[in-house]
């Protein structure tokens, strides 16, 4: 967690795979407040495994903000 209370990751639920892909295309690799946004897409069946992997990556590279899109 940083001084602003951010843990460096977030979750978004989107109704369709196409919607998830559109969100990724619009948001992946943009910079917000000096941090690069990385968007990952997954099916909700492996959410806990995916979330653990993203959290581990976030702790290793704190200059990025990761978002997991679920559909």
C-alpha cells in the first residue's frame, strides 16, 4: 500500500469478452499519476489464482497499476 492507500491493483467486472477486450484496448499501457496501467482479462473461474499472481507482480514492480477484467 502506498501513501495514498493504493494497493496497486483493482478488479472490474464486464458483461462480455468483447467488452473486456475493448476496455483493455482503451486502458492498457496508459500512464495515470506516473503509473502504467496493465489490464489483464480472465474468466471468473480462476479469479483467485489470477488475483494472487497479479498481487505478486504488483509487489515486485510498484510503478504499475494492474486491473483484472472479469467477464
